[in-house]
C-alpha cells in the first residue's frame, strides 16, 4: 500500500485510515488514550486540504487548548504548506467563539471591540449587583452566583430560559433576576464573560437565519478533539453548525472525561449517534504511546469505575519498566527525590523536555518550583493563568484595557487609585453615583464630575490628572507602538515607581514581571490583539529554546505525552482531592479516577508515582495516607519502594478491602483505617532532620483546612 499514498496516510492503521478517509457524513471516533485519535484528526485535516475538498476557511476544527491548536497547525503545515496560515477556524471553542462573536456583536447589543472578563472581574461585578439588589453578600456569596450563572451558560440557558426551579437556587428565587441584571450590566460595559462567547453565538444562530445559513454553508467540515469534554452549550452550537453538511467528525474517550465540574457532558458521546443517524463509529484499539506495564496500570485503575463504554487496548511496545511507586516522608522530600531523578536522567544525556511532573492542584507546583530553582533545574509551568494572574500584571493590564476600551469600568475601578493618588472611597463613590444616575461609563462620569464642586480640591486635582493622562495616553496609542505605549503608561502613571519604592523582597520580581509583560506584547500586532490573547491564553510557555521540565496539572496535560512522567501527591485528600471526598458522591470519585487514568496514560516509557506520609497544609503538618488509586494499581505491573520502612505493606493493608470505595474513608474526615498507622509510621522515621511537629498538629487540623485543595485551574 506504499503505492502513492499521500504522506499523512502512510503510517496509519486501518481504522485510523477509515477516520481520515470517511470525509463525508458524521463520524465518531471512540477510543482509549494514546490510540492516535488526535493523530487521525490531524491527518484528516491535512487530507481535506491536500485533496482540496475544502478551503482552509471552510473547515472548523476545535481543539481543547491553544497549544493543541498550534501543534495541529504546525503538523498540517508540514504537509500542505502555507495554506494553514489561512485557517481562521482552528482553535479552542472560546477562541473560535470570540472570533465569530466579534463579527456579529451588534446582534446581541455589543460592539465588536467588547472586553472579555476574567473570573476576577466577573466576581467583582456580581458583588456590586448583589449589593445593589439589597442582598447580604455574606449570606449569598458572589462565588455561588457566579457558579450558577456559569452553569446556566454551559447549558446554553439565557436569562429568559431560567425557570422558577432554577431561579430558586439563589437568594430565595432571585437567581433569574440577578442573572438578568448581570447580563444587562455586561452589555452596558461592552463586555462578556467566557460563557457568553458561545452563548451569545448560540442566541445569534438560533434567532438570525441569515447568520446561521452563512456558517452552516461555510463549514463544509467540522472536527472536534476531546469530544467527551464538551458541555451542552458547545454541543448545541456544534449541532446547529453541522446541520447543513453533516460532515462532522468528533473524537473522544469517555474514560478521559475530566471536566464535568465545568459542565462537560460525557453523554454528548452517546447522543452523537442519535443526532446524526447513520454515523460511522470507529474504534481504535492499538495504543502507540505507552509500554504494556504503564497501559496495564492505567487500565487496572480505571477498571474500578462503573458505567464505562468499555474499550480494548493493546500495544506492540516492549514490556519496559514497571510503574514505580515511591513513598516518601514529606513534601520537601518528594520534591528532592523528583529533582534527583531528573538530574540523573540529565546526567545520562536525557533531555528535560521529555519529563513532566503532574499535580492534582495548581498550588502543588510551588514545592517543585522552589526545589528546582535552588538546584538550578530549568522548568516551566504550563496551564492556568499563573503569569497573568499576578497582581502587578493585572494592574498593568487594567491600564491597557482602559485605553483600549473606555467603557471598561472594571478596569477603571482597578486603577483609579493605584498607585495611591489620594482618591478616597468617598470620591470614587461619587463618581459611581453619577455614572449610575446617568447610565454612563465611569470614565465619562469621572470627566464630568470635575466640572462640579462635588469633590474636595485634592480629589479633584488627582482625578483631573488621571482623566487627563488617560486621554493623552489614548492619543498616544495612535502613533506609538503598543509595547512602548505600555512602558510609558506604567512610568507616567507612577505604577513602576510604586514598586521601585517598595522594599519588600518580591518587588523586584514584580518589576521583572512588568518588563516581561511589555516584552510579551511585542509578539502581537496591536493592543487589541494582545488583550484578546491575554483573555484567552492558557499556557504561557513562551520561548522554549532551552530544555525544561514541565510542571502542570493533570487537567492541563490532557492529550499530551512525555517519556517520563512523575505523578506526585497521590494521597487521600490531595488525590482524590478533599473536595471530591467531601462531596462524597460516587460521581466525583469516579471523575478523580478518570483523572488518574489520564495522568498515567501521559507516560510513554517511565511512570513514577509518589506519595508522602506528611504534608504541610496551610502551615500545619498533617499525616497522610496513600491514595486509594495507589492501591488499585495491579501489583504485577508496579515496583514499589519506600524511603520509610513498611511503606508498601502499609498502603496494601489500607486498600486491601477495596470493593467499597468509601469503606476506607469516613466521609468528611479524609482518614481511613490506616490513618492511625500512618502516624505511627511517622514516629518511626522522626529523626533529627525530620519535622516532628507533624503528628501533634495533624490531630487538631482534621480535614477542614484542606477543603480548599482545589482544582486551581482554568483552561481555555
Ligand atoms: P489521548 O487520548 O491521550 O488524547 P490520542 O488517542 O489522541 O491520545 P495521539 O496523541 O494521537 O493519541 O497519539 C499517541 C501517540 O501515538 C503519538 O505519539 C502519535 O504520534 C503516535 N501514533 C498515533 N498513530 C500512530 C500510528 N499509526 N503509528 C505510529 N504511531 C502513532
Ligand atoms: Mg488526543
């Protein structure tokens, strides 16, 4: 079959070829980790372009991360050349949604330069609305409202679709009213949140036949990776768009559905065949990624979940090494061990790029960062908003947002008195009052209030200066390159000076961050494009010339693979997370187990799982017991080691009676029967260099302090 097959076909197995060559009609590829789903999807895209079945602009390809989109673009580019440059509709749901919405913003009452709010802005806005509605924010927290509204948006529900029952979920039936107020407020700000990017488009597609027809005809082919993690709103959107040509190809794995907390509906896989009758369902069974031991370990864990669609997986790889399970004393030792292993790997000529450390929650990265910095090991953090979330970055961005979009009240609020310019709460409140009374943006209200005698002379002067500065910067924006503009704004506003004056140890780091921000801007065409990037960005692994170890959450590692993977913190209350244990339901535990499956299957050749006997949580030491998932690893595929005596027998004992997933953990305590023994074990090893206070504080801490071990991740 070497006879003239195009290059992207040559290496594929039969079912993969089928997925690539069945271009017309609906196709569902349902297969386990590492079976080449993404590879097939990429080849399919290349095929459509190579055979000219469609122009680049006629293909809608949805990836789960921006990084995945970039990789797909690169790979396809190697086959078909520059055409990929013109693939406007290759990206994440959010990126594609934003691009579409900018074209039709006026249909939902926005302007095309709308701002995309992040969670922080969203919360602040909701707080204001809650107060304005005369509700006690302590009783009805903004976070709760935000969660509800996000949930509704994920389901594709606009305020008018909220029924009494749903509305009842907040403030005795006022949920709908606040959702409505929130949407109205967003419109006034010319802003939307992430959920709106799709929800507004959904509204437009449902109400405007012309726009619907335009896209239905345009998208001759639709492809979706990681289909198991689409939410209802995404699903409805896809279904609408695919109705005309019905050439839709979705690939996914029910065992890797790990975003139900964000509204993902694994049922979308099952609905596919109903919505698209006659769909070709293709199964891939050969895993090309991992060694048999790794695959067997992952399969052993996931076998404990019920209600799976079930899949066969095999690999032609050599047996390779067993999965290593390493018990260590505490968090610092865990970081030290991982550091040593990596240095050995490097010493033997291995590359740091081949290694990933996967954590359950974002905050777990710090221990490794500290360690790697101290031993001079290059690392990068992937996923989340780490860089752009820092306070100084957010402040700087707020200045830029005000310049870019004068109606951006939230940004204006953030900077109105940062650095401190003698504008008290009273003065700011007066500006708010005027803005509300007149229904105008804060910026405009600030300018107008200067003409009155509402303010003290001092406040008036300060506000006058700020308003004048902003007008001047906005003028400058026309002729100055945007990075230069940013630099000047930060200087002239006194923001840079504020940090220079500060003597704290982290001020220098903050200044470096600000320089880095300006540097980052250079990569974008203009300020608008840069701000768009910031609101969409998920991974900030910038310039990757030097080899680096990757540290990231399991969620962010979805779809990726590494030769060596360290899975750290496999302890009850860390992984599975305390939150999952507190919720107590089987569903959340099973989602944790799918995460474990995703984690293990990221490894190609070497998988090392670590668990520590002691953790410092919120400044206090507490004993931990190994994760139930450690106990679920098939013994014949693992090699267990412990830096403490009795390590393996301990967790084997803990998890021997594993039939009932809750038998070991009393709900809400996070402690199983082995907990007492874990403490005793702690005592055995309590040498002089060890931290001994652990045992005492563990008792009093209980699990309360842990309830915050959160997902800590947002991926768009
Ligand atoms: P996941 O479920 O984790 O997203 P996946 O099913 O998308 O996995 P891919 O990432 O596409 O799997 O492929 C896994 C690995 O197998 C990649 O390194 C890929 O290059 C390789 N691979 C895929 N198909 C083949 C093939 N036919 N022959 C050889 N290697 C392949
Ligand atoms: Mg994939």
